[in-house]
């Protein structure tokens, strides 16, 4: 429970941080400058995440997560103190965003590798459910909390709150008892270099009968999912006259569905035929994504979004649990890094493409195309026998 508390507190701090950063950037510059500040952290995160996986495997995910949270906390609190003393400058906000992106490149692979140190392999599906619940809770609570902090004391107060929430995670993580995992004995430690570790990790993934197709399926699923459920939904709501409130209800329904699956996995702990169930859930979610563009009303869209949340939450949690259980512990950080690059580096590229395509062809054809791309992930998972038959440990 201390690990869950630390993870939840850190995720809430992230949500408050990005709320404060966006508000401060809007107040300090033009809309285009604010967008640049918000996007600049993605570059170092995507470029350095593979190296972050090597760091997590070399030094241990617990040590890396604690160090990353400490650095993020110090950076945010420093900026908060500077903002209390003077007005926010765009250069300062951009620098903070870059620092966050660099640290995230190390933090995210380590966070992904940490559950295997917290619990046994037979409980990893339950842990994935807990992570899903923590993420949903952080999204629901973090943004309004950041907005309240901005309203009461401005961006500096919100940054201070974000730093405080991230700081709470550090002593909690220090107090968590970790399991010792077997080291990688494939090479003499004296001969190991970062480049060699990286190459070994990529070769390990490429030659694995489950991990290679699983990561490919995650990539296809995210490429078809991220665009429609982000910028695509905003454009759909605008064209249908649903307004911001209608879009909010649709997003809330998605969150409820994903949270319900997280609760189910937390309580149940394991689902049989995990590979097959994940593939079928991906296919069902793809059909629902295509149907979202055809929803005639907000109420219908809310119902479809609830189904998408249930199926996406189920497939995402099972894919995450399979990544954890199928990976050799010595490579877990690098495996998580590759999967993270897919989700955080490649998938966001679909958002501007989705927006441009909707401007040219409309929501229906674009949502249908995105659904087809996402559906390919389910087809791939069903066609690869080892992935289709993959099971979670009992």
C-alpha cells in the first residue's frame, strides 16, 4: 500500500504540475508559445528513454525512481520560489519542461520495472489494476486541485503544491520493502557498457516470441487510439455542437470504464487466457472507436465511450501485465522503455495528423481509419500463436 500511495502521490503531482505549467505559459506568452512550452518536454523524453531503460536495469528501478522524484521535486520547488519572487518568464518555464522531460526519460522505465520488485509474478495483474486506479484517481483529482491552487495563489502556489505531492512519494518509496531479483549473468560486469546493454536489450526484445509481437500490437493500438480520443474527440464535439460540457461527459465515461476495469483486476488478480482476452478487447475497442463518430447524441457518445474505457482499460492492463511477466527481470527496464517510446513518442504524432485529416475528410472516415489501425493490433495478437496463448502466472 505504501508503493501505491507513493505512485498515486507522484501522479497527482504530475497532473498539478502540467496544469500549472500550461496556465503559467498562457499567461506569459502567446498561445503558440504556450503550446511550444508544453510540447518541449516530449523531445528529450522520447530521445532519451531507451537510455533511461538501461539506467533502470543497471542501478535498480527503486533507486532510479527515488532519485528522479527527488530531482523533479527540487526543480519544481525552485521554480515555484522564483515565481513567488518575480513574474514567470517563458525561458524559465521551457527550461523546467526540458528538465522534466529528461528526468521522465529515466523515471518512466524505472516505474514500469518497479512492480516486479514489489510483488510476486502471480500478483502483477492485480498491481496493474491498482496502477490503473491510481492513474484515474490522479487525473480526476489532480487537475481540479491544480486549478484550485492557481485560483487561490497563482502558478507559484500550484507549482509548490506539485512539488509537495511529488516529495511525499520519496519517503514512502524508501520505506517500501523490495524483492531481490536475479541479476543478468550473460556478461561480465567489467565488460558491460551502456551501448552494449542497450544493444542486448533490443536484441532480447527482437528475439522474444511474445514481447516482440506484443510491443508491435501496443504500437498499433496506441496509434489508432490516441488521435481520436484526444484531438479527434474535441473536433467531434465541436462539429456536433456538444460543447465542452458534452466532451467532458464523454471523457468522464471513458474514465469510469477504465477505472472499473482497474478495480476488477485489483480484486480478481488474474484473468485466464490473457493473450486472447487482450486481443479480443483490442478488437472490440477498435469497433467502438469507429462507432463513436456515428453517435447521434451526447448520451449515445457517453455510452460508447464507457465501452471504449472498459475494453481499452482491460487490454491495456493485460498487455502491461504480460510485459511484466514475460520479461526477464534483468531486461525489464529496457523492455518498459521500448514500450514507453511507442506510447509516448510515436502515438502522440498521430494527434496533429488526426486533426489535419478531419479537416480534409471529416470525422467519420478518420475515426474509421483509426479504428482499422487499432484493430490491426488485435488481429496481430490473435495471429501470433505464442502471444495468443500467453498466460499470466497463477
